[in-house]
C-alpha cells in the first residue's frame, strides 16, 4: 500500500471498494492485528490497512476511519469478553493440574508458569516463562 493510513483503534472503517467494515484488534503480535467483525468471510488487516493477501493494493484494503463502533456492537463485545473472562478463571486446584513436570510450579490465572531455577523446560540455563492453554486437557 502506498498510503500512510494507520488503524489504531476499533471502529468502523471504509475499504477501497467503498464498503464499511467493523474492525476489532486481535491482540496478536503478528502483522495481522485487526479482524473484521461480522464479515462475509474471515478478513484480517495490518496496521496500515492492508488486507492480508499479498503486498499489492486490494479492493479490500482499509483506507479511511468512518467512526466508532455502534453502541450495540460494543455492548455485545463487552458481554462476550465478560463471559470469556468468567469462564477462564480457574481455582488454584484446577490450575494445579497444569503444573510443570520439571519444577512443579503452577500457572497463574492468566496461564503463565514462572519456571523455577534449574527447570530446563524453557532453556538450558533454567527458569523462564511459558503459557499454558487451559482449553487443552491437562496431563493425567
């Protein structure tokens, strides 16, 4: 893309073809940090508004910010995030099932295990942090 356009907040954006899309952050470190809500097919965007395919201009590229997301969509997102947050909170006993096999440390509420000294799970020097996926079954 040749423009200096930047997506920097959730909102309603206009694509090059004139259609509007509702963009929400993916909270990812990948270049594709925005996705379109309620799109006809999965659509991901870079910060510069570029559509995920190739590096050439596309009719799907975002070129302008139109305004904030409608209140009803924001409310739906708040409700979905609250439900996800509530479901993700595990008790210590539930998290204990995901403890590291080497050092025995238990993940915190967000799923991060701070490995102890001498634990060689992350690197040969020991220690480090890993992330547990609470959606996967813990080891038996």
